[in-house]
C-alpha cells in the first residue's frame, strides 16, 4: 500500500485547518450571539413570538341623580392586524376592504407597517365580524370591544361631553372623570410561531380587564328636560345665536340642569346638527375643521365669559347693604345721568328719568346712576373685597374641564369711571356659573357654596366608592342682608322689570340684564346679551337659575322679555316636579286658583289605560323615559303619587318600561336612514335591544327587515355618516 503523497498531505492539512478555523469561527460567533448579545436576541424572540392582544375595559356608566342612564357602553367588535404574521398582504387587504367597505390602499398601508399590532377598523357589527372570521386570514383577529353610546342623543351634551374613537374622554364629564370612567384594560398574552400557531410548552397569561367606575351626576334628568325644552323654544322664538340655562340647588351648590342650544350629538360629535354649519365644515381644510369642532364642543356656561349687565347690580346692592352705606329706604334722585370725572354716565331711561326713588325702587327700575353712587360710597377696595367674597374674581372650581376666569381690572387700575361702570355690570366679564353661584349665595343666607356636578362614584354592584360632599366656601353677607335682598329681588318680579318671570302661587325673585356686546375694542351696534337671574321660592329659596339669550333678533332684545319667560317656564315646571306646593294669595286664588283633583292609581297598567284614566280626571301626563312612550308600555311608577291633591290639568309623570308580554315575537322594522336616537326609540318600543357600530345614519342591519324575532333579541345596526 503506497503512502499518501506530499501534495495529498498538504491538501488534507489545508482542509483540516480550514474546517478548524470555520468551526472555531462558529464557536466564537455562537458565543457572541448567546453570551454577548444574548439578551438582545432574547428580547427579539419574545417580541416576534409573543402575541399581546388588548382586552378593552368597559367604560363606566354616567347616571343622573335618580339612576337614569345618560351614557353607556354598547358591545361591538374591533379588527386588528399583526403585520409580521400576514402572509399575503395584498390579498388580505383586498378581502378586508371589501367586507369593511374601506379604501384598499389605506388597509394595505396598515398591514405593511412595522408596528407589532395595528387597529384596522373599530366598532363593526357582528355580521361583518363573522364574515372576517370565516376568511381565516393570517395575522387578522377580531376582538370584542365597547363603544360609547348616549341613549338620549344630544340631551345634556355639554355636561356629558363625548369620547374619541379610542374611547377616551374628549370633553365634559367624559374628560373630567376619565381616570375613573376608563377602567384598566386587560391583556391576553401567548407565545406563537411565525404562522401564529401557539408554541408547545409556551406560557399563556390572561389579565382580565377592570371596568371603570360609574359616575352619578347631581343633574336631575327631569329638570334638565324642562330646561332643554325651554331653551330650544327660546332659541327659535328670539332667533338667537345661542341660549343657555343653568339651574342649581341654592342650599348645596349642586347643579340640577345645564342646557345650551344649539348643541351637538355626542354619538356623532363631528357632525353638526345645524345643516348650515355642517355644509361650512365640509368645505374647510383640516385645521379649520378642528377649530370649528372645538368651538362647537365648548361649554359656554363654563368656558366663556360675558358682560353680565344689570344682573350684576344684585352683587353691588348686597355689598352696599352689608357695609351699611345704604338701607332699603335710602332715597336717590335720578336725573337720567350722573357725572363721573367729567364723563356723563347715562341711565338706560335717560330720556325719562326715574326721579325720586328708594333703593328698593332703584333695584326694580334698574337705575344705573344709583348703583354708581353705591360703588362710590363703598370705594374700590371695599367693593372688590365683596366681589372676591362672591367668587367672581376666581374660578368656582366646578368639576367640569376648562373653567375660565373672569375678566376684571386689577384693583390698582380701577379709576372713578371704571368703578362706576363695574357697579352696574359693564366693563367686566364673568362666566355664567360664577354669576349664578354668587346670586345663590345671596339667597342662601350669605353662604357661598362650591358648585358641583358629580354626586358620587359607584362600582358595578352599585356600591358607593366615593361621595362628593357639599362644601361651604365662605360667609359673604349676613342672614339679615340676605333676607333683605330676597325681598328686593321678589319686588323686581312682582312690581318691576322682571314681571315676565312671575308665577302665580310662587314667590319668585330675580333681576333682568341687557348688555351690549363687546366686539374687538368697542361695543357692537345692535348686538346684545339678554339675561335674567332668579331664585324661588323667595322666602325659602330652593332653586337658583340663570338664563342667557345671546344676540336675540326677535321683537325685543331686553332680558325682561327674552330671558325672563325662560326662567318662568323652567321654574314653574321644576317647582311642581319637586312637590313645592303653590301658595296663592287671595287675589291669586280668585284669578288663578284651580279646582283640586285627587290623583288616581294608574301603576301596573299600560300607558293607554293610564292615559284614559288621567284624562277622564282632567289631568295631563308625560312618560319617562320618552322612548318607552308607546301605548303598550307598563307604568311602573308615577309622580306625584296616587292620592295627592293637585290642581286640575296638572302634568303627571309616568315612569314606564316595555311590556314584556305584548307581543312575544315581533317583526324587525326597517331602520335604514334613521339616527341612533330614532333607532333606539323604535327598538325599545318593540322590546328589542340595539348593538351599534359606526355613527351617523343607519345603513345596514341584522337580522334583515321583516324577520320575525323574539322580544329581547339584539339587532345589530351599522351607522354611517350622512
């Protein structure tokens, strides 16, 4: 056997050396990967092998003070994509865009992103969700989600606010109490391979979502309804730019109603209810649209200031009485004007001066020169101390977002003319909440309360987690001065400029206000803000109310004829609802007294049967909630209660629920083209439940029109912008 040649040995040596070097290099490389860069690659492995699927928390319910649901979360579905798991991006995008009716390029862009997980489409109905699951697309998942829903549409829009597409609070209570309402999202974590299959011996963790807390408002849905109805009527009658009303509990500072028109529907916050504004926004660029939306969402009661005009004279009068510089019997002479530092400041009735008058008469007449004298007698520092005391120089601290401070001169910049104009409510700007809270303090024996709009927070079981107690800020004036002021305010309504707020049987006090609007650096000709602030009953105040009509264009621009009737309407209905009995004087009894009727029992029968009984007894009625107003609904409670004696033609509130016995099956109605509120009313009347996706008008539904279903069936409806 021959020995290997030298060349063969060299080749073998070369191969051995090369292999050794390669193996050595691999060992070095493996050590580098496992030891030096081990943590990095471990993190990458976890990133690409771990699927972290978010589980949304159910947002808390917003209730009124009596437990009526004003904002709820409706079950829906959301489509997600894990881009690294998608095998055929173009095909996947085509299928999804077809089912979801979305732009294919937009969907493809989301699928090809470098992010770990991306939301393709939120709030889709069950039918589309089922169709997507049937396609078994790699990297695509459909999870249950919750969409915020406001059953009453634009009802109390500026109080409730609305949420973003991601279910985060955007305005109102939704924003202010976001950390309580939102809850804590859950997570489903599992390890998968590149194809999305779960790995053997992998760990899987499921973290349950923690639902948000429920928020119970101080708002009374019934009083809010009274306010919204009156405001809408005033908006149309006066052809105004805006009308606002706020009603508070004098003793506690609780806000019972806050209505502003025009408003918007929180279910579709980017779609104005005003058709003209809607068309304008459609032609705007994105930046201008944002400005228009934010302007539409602003709550003017909290976020805007206005010149209060003569309503502010109540604060001047209360301060002067408390300081002792005047008494109700103090006399004044009005010549139609008063000279201050060489400037002539006129009374509103300069052409026919009021002449000789007492302080009580001056308040009734709203005579400017008299209040200038009151300001002069007190002096700047003393007057400003009272304004600070009434809380008009700082925010009230109400639990709504974006509260604005008043616009006032600093003490050092107040000269004789500025003091004169401030004394009758000009050259300063306050927020409506500041003014009504200050007037409530005048009526509340001089005690200034902190206004609040949330009563308590509760959990899913109804247990109170936190209760917000009433807070007295300070004593501003004495009980004696408060009593005098209430009598003077009542005289304004009984014998003065506030006669349009007079309610037979109730002692109402108040003050009118009409202020020319400031535009730029001067007053705008023909543009006014008319207002009326009131309390009732004047002898034992329960309610304080402020109505503001911005730019009335009707037959009159005075607060006495535009705003006072609003106050009368809201107070008359609210006082009766609160079971505050009218007490007629002999003259009123003769003129306004009505025969008494004993309220019959109408509970546990249908609305149709109850209405006949009530009408036969010369009584009127209204159902609550409105969407259970069909004649087959069952009356579960009523107010006032059976047996109570009330004047004939009084309105009886009937609280109802759907009749579960009639019928057991129903046909699904045609819902297309209707709003969310309209669909909710229709389905509730039929005993059906609603599951929504999208916003705007109903475009498709499942089950289809005409399908026979059992009562209680969930109808999935997709809504699209008009």
